[in-house]
C-alpha cells in the first residue's frame, strides 16, 4: 500500500503529529472537473500554488467543478522553467521554440517530476503560479499523508508482543481500511 514507501515512511517518522507532517508538505490546488491522476502524460496535470487561481478555473468550468488539494512530495525533482534558454531546450528536444511542449519534453527527458511555470508569464501576461506535474506519483492527498503518518508510527513504540500486529497493519492500503477490518474481526472490541 501507500504507507509502505520507505522514503515517505522515514520522512513521516520525523514528525510528532500528522498535522505537523502535512504542514511540512507543499500544497497545490487544481480547479475544474475532479482530478484524474491517470491523465496528463503529454502536457502534465496543471496545479497552482494559489487556491484562488484554482477556484477561478473551477468557476469557469461550471457545474460539477471542484477545487482539489494535493501535496507534492518534498523530494520531487521540479524544473524551474524560467531558468531555461532556447539553445538548451532545442539541443535536447529538437524543438525550435521555447514553448510549454518543448519545456515539458525537455523535463521528461531529463528525469524531472514537474515543471514550475510560476515565474513565467502566460499569454494573458499574468502569472498563474502554475506547476505542471509529469510524474503523478508525486501528488498525494491529505488522507494519503495522514495514513502514511500513522503507518510510519506503527511499531515504533509498541511492545515486542504487538509488533506482528503493527506489521499486519502496514499491509493495508489505508489506516482506515485496517481499523475497519480490525473492528469487523474483533466485533468492535474496544474501538471507537
């Protein structure tokens, strides 16, 4: 499951509470139709570091639109698009212009997880605080971070006799799944 990722587990162990762990992450927002993390392979999934920008996109989308909040993994490799020059991108990709497609291709070929376009102006000449996500695995929901935090703590301070239970809990996709199954198997014994 999600909680078994060693880099995220060791990161989560550094914090005393789930709230502290979540606040250490970079939050980003996406406005419009509910986010489908299986899309965006070519141009990436656009997110903004500013909730009001995402809300504007959601408002323009109309009925059924939402503002989704995600968190970017701290170790994500993010390219600052404002640092690129045309010769660098053209040499790497063959694109003759320094546009979003060529920059995204350059980032993909050089192992970046995302591209930060926030310092470049858009065609409306207004920055959108936009980050385009190439590797969707770097986006996590608040619930995933909460689950990761609690799974990282399992077994940390438990007596030796409870270690097998902690290991068993780590095999569940979410902490809530583990608790639900535990309640079901134990007849709700001592769990609220």
